[in-house]
């Protein structure tokens, strides 16, 4: 069982913005570049990298989506109280 994962994310204000970004990334735009350009989270400066984290460290909708991904996979938009996220799983420990 995976106890920790490493993920990157992009945080935006609206679902429409997140959907548009998802389409751009699926069609070849770099996730890290998109994070640096538009993410509202300070992690955007690092390409959205959040480092490793375990269960209970992130808000539940974000955690549930992140832990459901396979390495390299990008989530569809996920809503939390902070806004809309795209999540990319980068590693499992």
C-alpha cells in the first residue's frame, strides 16, 4: 500500500479555467510551465511541485483525487475550498 505520494498541482479560481488548462496540458503543454504561468499557489514557482505527502496532510477532495492517480497521470479538475486544482502524480513511495 502506498503511504506517500509526490504530486504537483495547478490552482485556479474557476472550473472553466481548470478545464481549459487540462485540455492544453493533455494536448502537449508542459504541466510545470502551466503551473508557473497561472497557478495561484506559491508552489507554481516550482512547477507546482508539492513534494511528498501522506494521507491526512491535504484537504480530502484533493487527497482522494491525488491518491487515485497513477504516476504521470493528470486529474480532471478537482474543487476544494481553495479553488480548482489539476493534479499530476509524479511519484509513489
